[in-house]
C-alpha cells in the first residue's frame, strides 16, 4: 500500500509547459489542486481576460 500524503492547498500556483500544452495547478481552500490543461491560444485568451479585470 502506498503512503498517503495529506491534501493541502498550501503552496504557490504553478504553471508549466508540458509538450504542446500549458498546465496550470491552482491550490484550493478545501485541499488539493485544480489542474487545468490548455493550449497556447487558450492561455493567451485567459491572460487577456485576467488583465481586463
């Protein structure tokens, strides 16, 4: 049986390039992480929307 690590939302948001995709990992308050995979066009659109806010 594998050792289980406690889920923690602590830590920074991470963004990495994996192959042709961009992967964003966002820590959540209840624990764990939200993982979003997108292409370069989607990332550029998301960046523009976030800057507009």
